[in-house]
C-alpha cells in the first residue's frame, strides 16, 4: 500500500509542477497523459515482475558492469597506481 501511495503522491507532485510551468494549460490533452501513464505502469510491471523483463534488466545491468570495468581499466592505464595510492600533497 505504501508503494501505491508513494506513486500517487509522486504523480500528483509532478503533475502540479508541470501545470505550474506550463505556458498554455488549455493545450494539455489529458487523454494522452493518461495513455502514457498506463503504458508506464504496464512496462514497469513487465520489467519488474516477469521472467523475460527481469532477464532484460539483468542483461542491461551486466552490460553496464562490463562498461564500468572498461572505464576502470582505462583509468588505471592513464593514471597508473595513483588511484590506489591516493593524492598526497608534498607540503
């Protein structure tokens, strides 16, 4: 129940902020907003509660872990062991 309340509260805050900064409130089409919210909820459910969705998220996670590993290796190549030793001033 807390998650639903948190979702509704966050949605209300974002909607109020969007209305406050909107230059022409009459052009907002509520039907499109509702359709996009339904799509967002369905995608969130799919990615978090189905085996296929969780596999997809896990694949992305592994890809970014590998990317961060490459970045770490590049940092070690450029800066050598300075990363392990830290920076110390001589004064």
